[in-house]
C-alpha cells in the first residue's frame, strides 16, 4: 500500500479562507502540481465579517483565501454555489430536524457540495483532483484502487465527515494534511513561514451557516413555534416545549422541567416524536443502545459482503466502538459489543477496518439496551 502517486496533476484547491485549506493548497503547489484556488460562495447574503471563530463563507473569508492564493502564487476564483448549498445542505438540515432527526451538515456538504457539485465542475474543466484541508489520507493499492484512511494524527482526524465519499470521488480527492503528525500550532507556524496571513486566524466551528451558534433560534425562525408536551417514559406530562425540533437525543440542558426526577438524577432526551410533537425524557441509563439500523449506505469502495467485525464512529469527535455489522436488504444492521449512549436517528455511523474507512450510513432507528423508547 502506497501513498497517492505524486505525478503532476491539475488540482483545484478548495480554499475556505482558513489556515488548513491554505496550507493544503501551498503543499500541493510545492509538490509540483498545477494548482488553482477556488473559494466557494455558499451564502446568498454573506456577512461582511465573521463573529470570532463562528461562521464561514463570509466576504472576509473570500478575501483571506484570495490573499493566500496570491502568496502561494496560484490563480484564484470565487464560485457561487449558494443555491446548491441551500438546497442540498441547509434545507436538508431543516427537514431532518423537522422530522425528529439529528443531521450532520458537514457530511452532507462533503457529499453534495465539495465532492459532487465542485468535483463535477472541476472534472468538466479538465482538473484531475480536488484538494481540501481535511485531515485524512487517500492511499493507493498495488492494483490502482484507492482507500480512505484515518489521518496519521488521530487527534486531528476528520475521516468521519468524509465517510460519504465513494470510490469515484476518492479517485479525485487530495488531502495534503493527512500525513501531518503535528500540533495545530505547528500548522499555524508553517503558514506563518509561508507568509500566509491566515496563520493566526481562529478556526471556524459549529455549523457554518449558523454563525451565532443558536441552532434552536435558527430552526424556530424557519419552522415556527409549536407547543408540545415533555413526558417521562410512562407518558406522564412533565412540562411543555416550543417545538420538538429544538431537542436532540441525549440532550440534558434546556429541558425546562420544574419537577425533579424521583431519584434526583438528571434527565435526558430519549425520544423525539414529530407526529404528536412530544419529547420523552428519562434517566441516562435509558440512553444505552446496543444496536441500530442505518439507511442510504455509501461505501468507500466495494460494499461489504456478509457479517463482519468493525469499529464504528457515531459522531465527528467521538470515540470508536467495537461492532458487528451486516448489509441486509440494502440496510445496514449494526450490533455493539458494549452499549453506547446518545445515538440519534439522522446521525451517521461510519465503519472502520483498522484505519480504513469502509463506509457510512444514516441511522434510522436504534435498539435500546434497557426498556425505553426506541
């Protein structure tokens, strides 16, 4: 197994205006590739400035990306993908919450925007690959096929949000930071050595299109308020809420329940029912899940055959769990060796074989390890 061959390629570098994508573009150019930078304008009404580390795709970000491209010495363009982003990422995000699920917009953006809309346009223009600042590795086997692997540094690994990439997309993906075993401070130091002004720019976090971080407020503006009941596992009414979409499985804070639990312990969101606008809460033990069913699987290569052992990751910054998984009638069935907590429909389960990413699927339902709402 070898690293992706370094023959000169025509590379389109997606430059967000942040330090990681700038260093990735610089490394690709330094490796001898013919690199062109592009900033994706994903907002129809971009703000002039970011709010600290929140938000992205602002006018300021596009200017930072342009300045970085000038320093690297590569051509630079801004491509307007705002309509596609709104349809495939933002509207999907709203619809998933409305249906009582918890989506991951970063996966959807990688699948639909960076490695679908952007990649398709890049290939049509004669580019060989799309380069991003993700921390992950694409390796090439002796037969020429490619695999997606975790980054060399697990602390920065971002392969979870890339688990939606198929073999065609991997064939045109380049992640120059994947072999980096350094701290973020060292990446910033590299950017400073290269003369990139973004060296000290804060990393963006949370959901890029909700710059103030108020997800519930964002959803309320688009879905309105709808009072419903908060109940316990027996169905007893404990309080009310302004919209079931404002909750996620495993949530502890913001429940606004005045009556304490009989055992005095905290209660967590166990289930969200958009049909009757009800939120069910209960003890932490009722969050334990020992199995799940996931739909819309996407494989980073050939689909697995039969039942096999893997490790699974359930959130972008979560740990790994030992599982046995099998594809049955187009759905992925996953059984955990030990119960896990806080698994929500709408999240992605990403399977790994060692460091290799096998694929990803969207969680549709769970099996609780104790008597609770499934």
